[in-house]
């Protein structure tokens, strides 16, 4: 098992990814071949079944894109099921404490280090080295989505086996009382990104976030954010469709 996105993070590079909640393998296939470093298959907010997740993971095979899954929860059961489908990692929602992060890492590891039940139905059949490499190659990411999570960011990122902490910008904004749209003019909101970046620097891990405003990417990178998510498949589709629709309507002279 070789995780190209994790290798980039280890070498200090940035990785660029997107969320995918549209339930069709073609979406993952096209984005992977386009050149995204990682894709998050979203079972928390998207209508993805386990069967569909497996097909989407299969669609990415043969590329250097790392397909990970955001399960509905970070329970041992949810984590185990997506890993047994062949996910190259997990993005665990609503991580607020060091204990949360430790539980997630244990759920990704077999005993005696962890609690993952044995049953790698698919990955073991397509990768003879899976068991020897999986625990070093999985990309394990904590979604930090509350003020409490930011307050505990350094403790969260000290957990061995965790690779990155990524801000969930809208949940964090709502938790702070700002809601939507994001309030980049609020000092405590922007300071959260700086605090996570500093925690990543101190611990040697990666910080990151989901961002729709492309002009803010340099600001994030300057503050140590290297695990970037630059949109979601739904928005990509609507953005392209809107451009085409507006262009056609602009030439309608009736």
C-alpha cells in the first residue's frame, strides 16, 4: 500500500483535494485523473452508501490520488467498515479532544496497538502487502470544527498516528456564533486558523482547511496550512453549469 498524499505531507508539501458527496464513481475517476492529490468521500453529509463508496474507491485505483472517507461518525464500527472497503484513510468528524483523536487512531489499527476488527475483505485481496503497510500508510485526519477543538489543537495533533488537523470552517463559524457566510473580518475566527497552523508546526503534523475563496489560499499557506480542500463536487458542477447558463442567456435577444 502506497499513499501518495501522505508521502507529500511527510515531505513538507501541500496536498490539494475536494469533497465528493455525489454518489457516482465517475465523479471520483474524473477528479482523480484531473490531478487532485486527495478526495474525501463524504458519508456524513452526502447520500453515500457503503456499496457506492466501494465503487468510488475502485474508480480512483490506478491513479496517484488518495481516496479517504469521512464516515458518519468516528466510532470504531464506522471507521472499520470504510477501511475494509479499501479507503486509504479516514477524516473523522467533530474531533474536540486528545481522547477523541486517540480513539480514532486506535480504530484504524489492529491489536495490540488498536481496536480494529480483522476483516479487510477487499484490500487484502488486491494488495498482498496490505497488512504489512496499512498502519503506516493510512492518512488519518481530524476534523476540528469547534472552539473547543481549536483550544485543544496542539494536544490533538500530538497523538501518534494522526497526520493532520483540518478545520471545518462552517461548523467552526456556527460554533463561534457567526454562522454563514464566513466572517474573515472577525479576529477570533481568523486566529483559529493561525492557532491550528502553529499547533501543526510545533507537533510536526499538517494543518488544513476547506476553502471556497481561492484568493485566501496564500494566506492559509503562510500560516502553515498544507492539507487543502478547495471545493466539493456539487459546487464544481453548479459553478460550471451556471457559467454556461449565464453565457447562453446573455445572447438571448428575444
